[in-house]
C-alpha cells in the first residue's frame, strides 16, 4: 500500500483532508485503498452512520445479477479465470463505491459542505433584528447581519463569488445610505438605474446592483470566478407552466407564486398541509455556473440544531431547525384566530449541479422538521433543465 493510503498517513489527516481524498478516488483505485479510507473515516467519532441499506439497495438495482460478487472456481462456468477475476474485482469495487457514496452523502453535511453553519456569512455589520420575547411580543435589538450562501459547496466558485458579492452589496448599501442621510439627502438618492442598465443589460433588475460602481463590482466578481449572470426571469402561470419553464419533473408541489430563470433556477412560494396545519413555504433551486441573485439574513447560526436525514425517497438532506420558536403565526379555530409560535426550518439538498433549499416556519420539534423534508421529491425537484 502506498504511503498516501497508509494507515498512519490516513490517521493523521483531518476530516476535511480525508473527504477531499475520497472525492478524488475512482473505480480504478485499488480495492484495498478504498477499504483503508472507508475504515479510517467510519471509525471517527465525527462520522455519522452511513445509510448503507439504501446504498446496497441501489447497488443491487444497478447490478441486477450480471456478475457474481464473490465466488469459488466451481460457482461460475467461465473458461477464462483471469477475466473472471477482473470482472469480479470490478463489481466488488462498485459495491464499495456505493457504500462509500452513501457514507459521504450522509457525512458531507455534517462535515460542513452544506450545513447552515458553513453556508452562513458573518458580515461584521450591525443591523436591527426582531425576535419574540417570552411574553410573545416582538422585541427589536441590534445584531450582526449574517447572510445565507444559497448555492455551491464550500470553496466552490459559486460559493466564493457569493461571499464576495453579498458582503460587498450589504456593506456598500449601508455606506451609501449613511452618506446620503448625513448630507441631508434621501436615503436612496445614490441609485443610478440608467448607468446600471447600460452595464448589466438584461441582468438589470435581477441583481441588486444599484449604481455603476455596484454593477462594475458584480461584473468583476463574475469574471474572476468564470460565472454567468442571470439574464431573464419569467413568472409561471401554473405548475404545468412551471415544469415546462424549469424542465423539472413533477415533485409534488402545488402552485402558489413562482418564477424561473433562463438556466432553470427558480423560486417557488406556496403552501401545504403538514400534520393538520397549513404552512407557507419557499423552495429555491440554483444551478451551478451562475451567480445566485439573492440571499437572506439569518439569526445566529448557533441557535440552530443541525443534522443529516435520509428521506423515504432516499434523498440525504441537511436539516437546520431553530431550537427556539422565532416566528409568530395564526391558525383559526371555529373562525377565531389562535396565536402560535413556529421554528425556522431549512432543508438543504444538492444533486447534479443543482442546489435546493426548502424552508418554512413550523411548529413542533425534530420529527416535524423531518416530516417537512418528506413533503416533496427533492431529487425530482433537482432534475431537468429548460
């Protein structure tokens, strides 16, 4: 075994380094190397239990009995034993790869590739934020603005570009508003729609660039990371129109309000019944290769509990659930409004270059959050392009 895969070398690696190593493995990698890496990761306390049952089920569906996994000489009537060993070895590697894929699908989120804590951007800028007191009243307090990175695995071009743009956007706007107010002008007198439109063209109005310096910065960041800007946004008339515009297979949602970008990215706002209660929710999809046009502000990431969960459809997601109720909403009992308190919940999923975030405010604890993750076929929601 080479030094790269030796037990001592693997044991000295951090979780992040080990994950990067696994992502670079291929079916051509020797089986003992696969096994060494899998054994090292699975023994770490930080590793979650992989959903090997799902992986093995998927493997059997793909394998379909075409070759024996393991056999003695008398088990397979094949005149070329060398070829038999080669084919059998290939299938064994495929099985190992399937289990490793399940392992890292589950642990990628916990390792910080896709969780809310790793997708949140601290800005150092103080803003007003509202929270709910124990008496059920809104309370205003000043807190740091924390932004949400909606697309790209950590350290990807989409992720790094989003960090740069959203941080610049927030800081620049705060600065320009303060300048105008200090000069006795209107807070938005600095806006320059004509100059911005000249630079951004069809992207004007999709992104939040408000003047020429902002537009120039936006274009500079896209060029730096070789990303595109969205150039069109179309509102869907109904779900059939939504599926046509996005190229997405039906995934169980009902129509509310939705718009779709030219590359199939979208934002869908609608409602659904969950455990007897009607909830508003948002589902957004971002496609790699394009800079996301919007973000949102978060509370403190430390106030969320985060865990990986595999849905009944086999999608491994990351769930972030606010441990304290942070939203008020009303339900009705015989026509009378009843005040309730809900928890912010984010469900994150990624597949084939599409990044999904499903979020809402809902009552209940971890079980309710997992029920929320079960509502839609998230793999189908990732699928397809216009």
